[in-house]
């Protein structure tokens, strides 16, 4: 039995786990990668199922264990918000919203209109997360996460509970 054939079908867990950070990846569409990989990286894109690594500290963005193919932050045209700690940290790629914009608005007014703005744009069909957001997913979840975390940390400083 040859090596190449014995390893052809990996169990689901092994297929979707990033081998750098060990975390489970999220499925990602090919169209997302085709839009966001740099040209040299795109030339290495294999015909296989890829996953997006959501771990903030991991440099891997896309991977396919099946094809033994890994793409890192430097091979993606945009900054991957979840993996950045310095400005600008993109939250919403379709409408150019950064983490800083959310923090500033909440800092100034105690609340933010950004989620409602994004929801209205999405409703009007102006969103293109599939080809603009590196994860290929709607950014609202990430935006809400940052909003809640910011409001909670503000409230936490003033009162307990
Ligand atoms: Zn990873």
C-alpha cells in the first residue's frame, strides 16, 4: 500500500483542524478566497475544501489539510480584523467600519448606531461579505461582539453587576 493512497481521506476532525494552532476552522467558500488572496497566493490555490482559521493569535488564514495547503496573513489582500490588534482593525469590510470607530462612538455617546447602520445596508442588499470579508461571513456577529464587550467593559468600570 502506497503512502499517497492511505492518507487520501482524512477524518472530518483532522480535515478541519488548523495544524498551527490546533483549533477547528470554519468552512470557507472558494469564491471568498479567489477575491481575497494575493495573486502569487492565488496561483497556489488547490482544488480542495478549505477552512478559515478564526484564532486571533494564529497567522494562518486559510488552510486545507487535505491538499496540504496553508495561506498566512501576508497572503491575503486585506487585514484580517480578528487577527489584528493595531489600528485599523476592520470589522465590517463592506462598509469600511473599524473597531476604532465603534470604540470612539461608544466612548463619546455611550452607545453606537453602527449595528443599525449595517443592518439597514444589509437589508438594502448592499453587503458583499462573501467576497470582502476574509471569513466569507456576515460581519454583524463580530460587530455585535465588539459592541457588547466595549459597553460591558465601560459599565464594569463604573458598577459591579
Ligand atoms: Zn490556526
